[in-house]
C-alpha cells in the first residue's frame, strides 16, 4: 500500500473514529452510578481502537448520497455493540490486555465488567430509537432488523468457538473456521455496517444483500490478519498479549492448519495442551506450538488465505462500486481492504 495513500486513509479513518466516539460519549448518561457503571462504559471506547465499524457505516452512507449526520446514530450503536462484545469476550477468554491496557475484568472484577458490557448493549438501543427523528419510522425499523440479525449471528458464532474449546474439538477444517467467523466476525464487523450505511444513504432503495459477499471477504481477511498479529505481532502496536489465542485455545485458522498437518505424537500433545485450563498451559509448551506452526508453515498458509480473501474482496468491490463517482469515501472503502491485511496492529 503506497505510503501517501495509507496516510490519507488513516487520516480519514481517524476522523470518522473521533467523530463517532465524540458522539458516542455524549450519549452516555450523566448520572449515578458513575463509579461502578457509566464512567466504566467509556473506558474501552476511549482507548485507541480502529473504528472500522462506524467508519464503514458512514462511508457507505455517503457513497449512496447520505450524510454523516444521518449515519451517526447507527454508527455509534454499532460501536457500542462492538465494545460490549469486547468486554464479554475478554471475560470469556480470560484475556489480560485490551488495546494496550489491562482488560476491564482484571481491573474491576468479572461481575462489574459483565454488567458494564450489558449496559453497553442497552445503551446502543437509544441511538437506534433516535433514528426515528432523522430517518423516519420505515428506515428506523429496517435498521433495527439489521441489528437484530447482526447480534444473533454474532452470539451464534461465539457459541461455536466457545463450544469447540469446551469440548476440545480437534478435528476441524478450514470451512468450519470460515463458517464460524462469518457468524462471529463478518456480519458485525463489515457486512452489516456496510448494509446499514447503504440503506440510510439510499433511503432504503438499495438491495442490501448485494453487499454480503463483499463484507464476508473483507471481514474474513480482517479476522485472519488479526489472528496472525496475535501470533507474531508487536505487542505495543497490537495491544493484546502475543500468542494469547494459543493460550486461550482459540481455534484459529493457523491452529486448524496445524492440527491437520502434525504427526500422531504431535497431535496428542496438541490435544492434551488444548484440554488444559489456561492457567496450566506452560510458556515452553506455547513456544513449542509456535515452533510447530513454523515447521508446518501454518502461519505462511494463513497469510496466503488472508491475501486471497482480500483479493476476492477487491474484485467484489470493483463489481459493486465501479459505476459510482470517484469520491473520497469510495477510495476510503477500497483502501480499507488493503489496509486490513497490511496493518501491523
């Protein structure tokens, strides 16, 4: 990705993120209990997240003729849902770090963290209701239906991943992984933000299903790249513990590649490691798994998969948007695909 293009893209991404976070923070109630709830709701949004979801929503809205103001309520609802998922994910995964700082549950305890995540889910409803004033009842209801589907798919995907870890499932395929991240990641990270933005910008005239393949390709590429960074990224840039996915027993694409490549002795070791509670997984065992991934080129295969999916996403982008005028938002959407797989955090 050309440096000048990347800088322009990052500047636009930063602007969209700051705009949506400022609006989000204004929607947090200024009332008690602050110490144990509303002040804590703002912690994750204030940390240096990327803001992909609200940015995709705003950009898609503007491509279809809408405005930032029209998209903003839906954009911050998406960001609130995202941060709620992060709080709950961190508890479920027993994660220590989030965006370069301790996770909410390690700072304030699991009960308070879970309640804060619940509050974020509740708080996301109000901006969706506020769409009635700016968008009218028909579009507001259409967006509610999008959100309902998004949340349903996300919790189903999370259930699959948690279930695989609980039952120590070690016989899996690439298709199993892609089906899981379609549900857990793609719908709420890319597909629905784009769909919702396009619905708002086109005043409900667009057939939103045309964006499903595009959102799936870039969402899958994004998730695999995120999993790759967890294995070999720079912790200061990445913001989470390196190899945390291995410690948590997550069935990433690279782990699935490994499970399908190792010999019987190595497979027995992997199954035994993954069957232990996280606290019992030793550092030298985790490093050995990294050595196995290098031996069997699991990481290299993951990079190829991410690039292939991103390439499919670019092709789908040109199919969908080639007839649209060359605007900043169209360029932003195209460059996000390249950024998602070339990013180092």
